[in-house]
C-alpha cells in the first residue's frame, strides 16, 4: 500500500514511522510524509512537553498510558511528578473527585495535604491551596528531541520525508504539490489546524476549531519542582532549561492568522501568577505562541472521513502526550490490524460523529482562559 501523510508534527511522524515499520517486524507500507515547512514547526515544536496518564475518562487514560509506555521505550520521557491544585472551595471537590476516579482506573494518583506538598517542594507557596493531587506516572519530553527521534525512526523504517512541501488535496487520495498530482492508496491528514481546510478540498466538513496557546521560559531557578497545573488560576508550569516553562493565555483564533509571538500581557500575567504561587521571582527569557485544535466534545478526530482519506486532529492541548498511542492506533486501523489499546477508540474518536457544521467555542466557555 502507498500512503501519504500530510503534516510533520508529532502525530504525522508517529503515523509515518509505524506505517513504514509494519507490525511484528513485517515489511511496512510505502510512506511519504509531506511537511509544508520544517518538521515540528506547528504546535509540536511549541509544546510544553508535559505528559501523564492521569485521566478520569477510561479511554483517555488507556491512550495516555500506552503513549507514556512508548515514550519510555524510546528513551524520550524524563520522569517528573505532575501535581494539580485548587485554590478555592468551588474547584477543590473537582480535584478530589477526579483523583478518586483516576485511582478507580488504577492510576497512581494521590490527594495530598497542602502542607505535605510544601514539605516535598518548599518553593511552592501552599497558603490558600484547598486541594492538591499528584501522580507519579508522569514526566516531560523535549519537543525538539521527540521530532528528531521520530523523524529518524520513520526514515530508518523506509519512509520518505519531504519538508518545505505544502500540499493540497486534488481528491481524497490525490496529493498535489508544485511537482504535480500524486495518487495514493490512502492519505492521512495530520496537519493540525490546517486539517479542516485540507479535507474540505476533498468535500469533507470537520467539526474542528482552533485556539492559540502561549508559553514562556523563565531565567534559571534554583528549586526542585514538579510539573503543576493550577486549576483556580488557570495556568501551568514545568521545569525546562533550568528555569520554568509557564503556560496558559489561550483564546480562540483563526488558524490562518495565528500569531506565534507571545503577547506582553500574557508574559506579565503568567509571571505575576508564578510569583504568587511560588517563593520564586524569575523573569521571562523567551516566550511564544502556537495554534491548537479542538472539537465539540473535546475528544479528537481520528479515523477515515472518506474512501482512503484519514484524519488525526483535535487534541485539545494534549496531542504531544497522546501522539505515540493515537498515531499507532491510526496506523493499525489503516492496515486493518486490531488496536493494541483496550478502549472503544474507533467509536469515541470517529471523526464522522459530527455533521461538521457544528458551531462551538474551542475552549468550551468563551469567557474562560485555558
Ligand atoms: C504553548 C503550547 C503548549 C502545549 N503543551 C502541551 C503539552 O504540554 N502536552 C501536550 O500533549 N500537548 C501540548 N500542546 C499541544 C500539542 O503541541 C499539540 O496537540 C500537538 O503538537 C499536535 O501535533 P500534530 O502533529 O497534530 O500537529 P502540528 O504539530 O501542528 O503539526 C501539523 C503540521 O502540519 C503541517 N502542515 C499544515 N498544512 C500543511 C500542508 N498544506 N501541507 C503540508 N504540511 C502542512 C504544519 O506545518 C505542521 O508542521 C501544547 C501546545 C502549545 C501551543
């Protein structure tokens, strides 16, 4: 089978590598991956790189666990606990309830008293925390290392990677570049926010919206910290490059005009919240923005949308942590093999479960930040 993959982010690279490698050592498919710019130049290269399998939904948890296993196997995951906290009485029950649901799924999640968290991580200001949960089954990946290794893996397996090659679809399985139109047995579009307009060229409407998310990295800090999500102040951090990567500042955006330079208002507000949440007082050393995809029910769109045409998008900010599992799932399905994940992914992630003309806000509540 000849397969084209459109998009050289983490998802397209996993799909290309798994298709080219085949299953159980068998020869894989003939695969060409097209990337309009450089590999990782979309959301992947702009991601924070936080990974965990602490999800309350069984399918999300199974996908994330498989993805973590593969990142570990590839030597790309640095273990680091993931903590999430609430600061007011409204958010606290959700933290505790989620932790209980995750434990019921066998996830190593514990609720801890704020003082206990403070003893483990003295740089966290625990005053005002009303609930804290921690999972040890978590870690971080470096987006550049992920892209480099996944590209190497795909090429070693025999995939051809064409960068600097924007494509359009001349039909469900016909890929058009400046060199002409090439026909394939199957085309997988994993083009991030551009996925909807690309498959639109083949007459398919996708329920896919986009939002812009921002991040900064601080100057180095001298403190041992976990990755942390603050549910009340709606921001997160992870240690990176000796400092802290701090993220939030999300808002709906037209993907064609998504500015990848961070807003000064985001930098100011992220630093203010970080300083209030820790004993640290760092400045920002660099900041950026990227474009993420969303769906009406927050589950991704992974599967066929027309004869021979497949999509993989709609990660709701969790694409990097799920790519090894969903890319593998898509490659297995495309070959007609059984999924290795014990969850109803084909139904839950079916891209055709929506009509494609749904009106929805990519962040759920239009007044809320991400
Ligand atoms: C600030 C920020 C922080 C994040 N933090 C995390 C995190 O901690 N953990 C996590 O799991 N996720 C995180 N994410 C989300 C994550 O980055 C995405 O979900 C993931 O990278 C999506 O990967 P992808 O391969 O689907 O898309 P992308 O990485 O966007 O790749 C799509 C590729 O398709 C290419 N393309 C588009 N159109 C065409 C065309 N016509 N022809 C050829 N190529 C085309 C693009 O150039 C791009 O390289 C974050 C995102 C941002 C912005």
